[in-house]
C-alpha cells in the first residue's frame, strides 16, 4: 500500500484543517483554561464536528455513519493535534465506536455520537503508568455483575455519558458499557499538565445487568479498542509534533540575532533538518498502522506499537527543539510552543509510552 493519502483523503484533510483551525485554534484551548472550564471541551464545537459528519467516520454506513477507516479518522485527529483542540473525538468517535461495532450497544449509543450529543470515556488504567493490568473486579450479582474498584487517567470521565470499563472476571477480562449516572459511581476530575481534564473514577458496588457486557464475558475486545485508541493517539501526536515544528521553522525565519535571521545559522539548519526527517519517519509509521488496521492485517498490532513509540519520540523531539530554538521565552504564555510540549507529554503517556511499546515489540519478537 502506498504511504500517501488518496485524493479523497486529501480533500477530507483540507476540510478538517480549515474547520479546526477556524473553530478550535490554540486560542480556544487557552480560553477554556483561563476560564477554568469544568467540562474541558466545548459541547457546541462537538456538535459542529457532528454536523460535518466527522463523528461518524468509523460508524458503518448501515448505521448512518460514513463507513470510513482509521486513515480518515487519523486525518481529523492530526488537525486536532496541530491546533491543540480540546475534543472527545479520540475517545468517543474512534476508540469507543471501534469497541461497540457489531454489538447491541451500537444501536443505543451510535445515534448520540452521530448527533454530537454523546461523549464516551475509556476506564482502562488503574496505575500511574499504562501497563495493561486490570485489577478492578466484576463479580456475579444475580443475572448481572457488580463492579468494585477504581480507575484513573479517564479523559472526559467526569462528563461522559458512557463509560467503557475493563474489569477482571472469573476467567479473564470483561468490558462493560456503564451509563455515567449509575448508582455507586463517583468521578473526581483533575487537571493535567496540558490543562485538559481527566477523572479518577470509583466504583462502589455498581450494579449492572448482563446486557452491559460488550462482546463476551471474559473476552473483552480490548485489543480492538486499544489498537484504535493507540493509532488515533499517534495521529494526534503527529499533529502536535507537526504544529510545533511548523511554529519553530517560522520562528527561525523571523528571529534575528547578530544582525542575521537565526535560520541562516548552519547548526540550527542541521537540527531542523533532523527534526523534519524524524517527523516524516513517524508519519510513515502512523499511516502504515492505519492502513493495516483498515485491512484487518495480522501485522497491525506490531505496526500500532511502532507508530505509538515513533510518534512519542518524534513529537518529544519536536517540542523540545521548539523550546530550545525559541529560548526560555518559549515556556511563557506569550508563545504557544510551550503548550505543545505539555500536550505532547500527556498524549505520549496515553495508551502506553515509547518504552511500553518498545517492550511489547521485543516480547512479540521473542526477547
């Protein structure tokens, strides 16, 4: 498969780029932060995403969606990352939709997602770092289950309508679709380094019907959910890194020292060229992972780990070089580059950092 976008995908990119840049630029994130907004994103903007059909990119046409793939979802996510736009697109329109496909829950939740009225959150992690370990218990209670335990780092968890919760059951792990108003569920939102909000969730004997199970008991579709989430996060990271790089290159072309534009200094040119090369390698890795996911290829899992690790490393380089080339002033509110560093740091941890995925690849190879 060629590692470039088709004409139709480029048209979608242009539409998404214009829309996000106009409706949700970095200043939009600043205004939410400065107002100490308790939601963490604009519900009005979420509805605008829906009006353009973007929330239905991965929803099948038979269920009124666009029936497109992860390449197209990544096109939108890259523009979200480029503008640091606070949005539940990744958790809701990508990861949650992928997990609910083909289940009875799709009929209940997809219409709200298509209308921009429903927000989904992923309650997977329980520790400071993503490690894939599930300790939260789901015990049999009558014909249903009782959830007991806690989750953390749940993006939009305090305002979500739907929570996808992974819990340990007798012979494996089960995924549950939990309405946010369930009795015994409490959410404690916390502001992260990039000013976004994530919640710590406590489940104190939350009672669920058997119908709440997504997929099969003991056989949670976590691999599908996490593959979609990790690939989407990689695309958003690519946007963050690309936005930081573009901002830095523009600064090199206008900032003067010793009577010369600093972009004329060979040392900085070498660093900028190295950064561009690393970002292009990461871009190829992300597109390959998206294409393999869309085709159902058995190699997709490894490609997803490569993409998440590569974008984490490349974007970290992009934001660090951006700060270095801007100088100390880059970390002040006067310049946007500091916000890119903070967002890149949070996204790099989401669904596993570069070390986690390097280890996963090594284990898969038999090391």
